[in-house]
C-alpha cells in the first residue's frame, strides 16, 4: 500500500486514536459492567463516541502542548 507522505501525520494520529479509544473504552466498560452479557453491546456503543473525542484531541492538542513545552526550561539535576 502506498500513501502520499503528506498524509503520514493524519494517518498516524487516526490509528493511534483508534487503538487507544478501543483499549481505553473497553477497559472502562469492563470496570463498569464486568464480564456480562451487556459488555459487548455497551462497548460497541461507547467506542465510536470515544473515538470521536480521541481523534480531534490527538490531532489538535499536540500543537498547543508543544508551545507550552517551549516555555518550560528543563535543567539537568545535580
């Protein structure tokens, strides 16, 4: 599969948000409902919502965080 280099960041962000939202939403459903007959249905409802929040967050937040990090001076501990 070949994809234009300009889409690398977008695809990486998409895949990271997809994987993280899948894992985190599943664990949260497991914590809240346990291994029950409701788990799969609840998770399949929650995961798209989690992804809809995770993808724009993962795409837009790093710019602001990088700007904030540039204002912090890091020093070696002695």
